[in-house]
C-alpha cells in the first residue's frame, strides 16, 4: 500500500487531453527490456542447450514416437 501511495504522490495527475504515460516512461521500459533480453541471449550463447555429457544422448536422439 505504501508503494501505491508513493506512486499517487509522485506521478502527475491524469489529464484527459494527453496520454497518462509520457515518452520517457516507454523509453525506460523498452531500454530495461532490451537490456534484459540482451543478457538472456548473451547467457544462452555461452551455454549449450543440448546435454553433451549425457550418456543416453544418442539413444534419446534416435527415439521415434509413433
């Protein structure tokens, strides 16, 4: 509830003739999202998605489901 109160005090009031969120809010949100996506992709490139040390890897790759 405290965070809602702080948001209510800090954010400007709603005006019907303009958008409630400014361009800086959208730019900051997209910037943080891009940083998160870059971190995920950077970590995914460094690690293998296939378990290379698995002793049953060849058996599982040859499996066919009917």
